[in-house]
């Protein structure tokens, strides 16, 4: 059984010296890759830039932008039985990245952004993925309701939802307090280390595959 995992942030170039990104550390995705390898699954990790070491026995593709991540997923998802989208993909990218460093001239600078492609949202309809599909939902309000909307719109079997407004959970820290949400159920997990949450998600996957 083969699992594709997206992880980390993406970087959207402004010019050769600058980019737009977010606070994702990649810890959740890398913990998932490690847990899946240890439970006997074959893993392909597609990751934006992080400070982390790639887990052993895991295939790895490094990407930078949302578009690069989209293309890597498009190419490899067909071979996979399970896909887990834990990356914090930029929702918007700079429309016209400069080839030379932008010089400091005016008092204000307006950057026009355009929407990136929704990679998880493309899995079912564009990539025709029929395997087990797991997404994450980073929310600051109406956690369960917003996550369930994402589950339905993106055609997921499971959404792992977390409240990113909490300081002790989610972005850039070691712990995560999550809900596991399916179309029929919702399970509130306690505050767990990302490694322990990765194990819980891997157990959920193994149960569904068996
Ligand atoms: N996702 C993705 N490609 C994008 C945006 C998001 O694959 N361009 C995936 C994320 O990896 C995550 C899920 O979609 O698994 C939900 O991401 P989230 O940031 O919570 O939601 P968005 O779909 O971006 O919606 P919004 O920002 O409006 O809440």
C-alpha cells in the first residue's frame, strides 16, 4: 500500500530575494510519514521547505511553490492508495514575480495576488483519485462546521481539524489538539504530540484499509 503525503509550507516568489509563506514547520506531515513507514506503508513525501530531516525509508520530492506541489501530486497520486494533505499551501501567489530584486522607491507597494490551485480539491475531480483521501483543516472559528464543509467540498474520507488560534496547538509547535471528522462522525482528541496524533491518524487509516 502506498501513501502520498504533502507537508510543510509553500513559498511564493516576489523577487529573487523575497517570498510569501506561512508559519508551517512541516512537523505534522513528517511525523505522519514516519508513522506510516513504521506501520509498513510505502511513503512518498512531497514537501515545501522545512528544517526537518526526511524520515528514513521514505521517497521524497522537494518543492517550493504551490504550483510545484500541485504538479508533483498530479504526477504521483495515481500510483497511491492513500493521500494525506497536511501541507499549508499558500492560497494566493504573486501574479508577476520580478526577475530582478525590487528596489525601494515608492512609500507604498501594492502586490497583486492570484489564487493558487487547490491541490486537495483537485484530487477527486481533476486527478480522478479513488483512494482514501485525508485532508487537514486549519481554522480559527466554527472549527467542526467549517471542517465538515471542507470534507464535503473536497471529497475527503477524513478531515483532521485543528484550531490554529490556540498558542499551544497547531502551527509551529510540537502539539496538536485535533478533531477527526468523517461524514458521519466526529471525534475530539486530547492535546497530543504531533507524533502521537500521527499514530492516531495512521491507526485510523489501517482500520479503514483492513
Ligand atoms: N489545500 C491544498 N491546496 C491548496 C489549499 C489547501 O491542498 N491550495 C489543502 C490543505 O493541505 C488541507 C486542506 O486543503 O489539507 C484545507 O486547507 P485549509 O488551509 O484549512 O483550507 P482552504 O481550503 O485553503 O480554505 P480556507 O483557507 O478558506 O479555510
